[in-house]
C-alpha cells in the first residue's frame, strides 16, 4: 500500500525499471526456497541498483521527486523481532519510519521517503523478516536448542531472534556508512540533498509521533549469541554483483 504526495515523480521510466528489478529479486527470497545467503546477497545487489538510480538523477530531479509512504504489515499484535532492525533499514534507505496499528490492533511499519528508497526499504523489511524466521526454524532443530528446558524455549526463541536482528542492524549501519563514503567521491552531497527533500516533505505531514520507550528484556546469553552468529554470517556485503551460489541446507520448521 502506498500513498503519493504533491510533486510529480522524476524520471518515472527509470524508477519503473528499478522497481521491476526489485520485484525480480523479491522472487528469490527465502519464502520461495532461496537460502538466507542468497537473499541477503540480493539485498546488497538492490543497494547497488538504488545507488546507481540516485546518481543518475540530477539535483533538480531529486528536488522534484515526490515522497511516498510504503507500509510493511506485520500481521501481528505483539512485538516482532523486526522491531529492533527497522530503524537501521530506514537509515540504510534514507527514509523515515514509524509504527502504526490497524483497527484490528495489528502493527505495521510506515516508510516515508523518495519512491525508490521506500520500495527498497519495504523489500529489505520483508527479506530480513523472512531470514530471521528461517534461521530461527533451523536453530530449533539444533542440539543446542534441545538442551533448553521446555519452559525456557520461548525465552531462547526471543533471544536468538534479538541477537540476529541486532547483528544485521549493525551490519546495515556499517554498510550504509561505506556506501555514503563511496558516493561522496562523486563530489555531490547526495545524502544531504535527499535528507533535505524528505525532511521538508515529512514536516508537511505534521504527524504527532512519540518515541518508543526502551524496556529492559531478559535474554538467554547462549541463544542471543547464536542469533548474533547467524546474523554475522549472512552475506550482506556491499559490492556484490550477483547472488551467491546455492547451498544444500535442510529447512527447519
């Protein structure tokens, strides 16, 4: 679901091509049998496409670009692991993000920014959400997991997922810094320009947002570290020209 604001979008043909490439990459996600390494290699690829798209636009075209909302539905009423990574996704894509609830009480994330950026942000949210669920499923089949008493397994599940998304968030932040540094060599203040456009449009929304209060959480150190290790081994390095070759791995439930 998306909503377009006042100004006409710049270079719609190029944007449509980028969206088509993202849709092609989305078809390779874990939900369709792709491994987590292949899925996150696709994330790195889509970052390359996004940077090429941005660099192909003039400053005038960027300033003329309309901002959009793109909503990622969680279909959950309670907290989900993606909560702890959503800010890093928005930062990676030069977007704003906030959390809303629908009439049924289910949470959704609203990305706000330039059209290509919100498209990539939504794609990454879906990608990482699927990757965490797939890795957690595999973890539940491991010897280490079976050592937890039945009454402790809910804590182990939450700890593993938290460790994984925190690890991925840290890597997205580092990846973003590397991309920004590379783009600065063009001599254009691309990030500053995009931020000014998004900020100006965001201010027009006049939203009354409040910061979420941080809460302390009990974690299982062993499960958290296992999740962190899973996040660290995922292939999200920038500069990837294609997906990694497939590996034969059993699917967990």
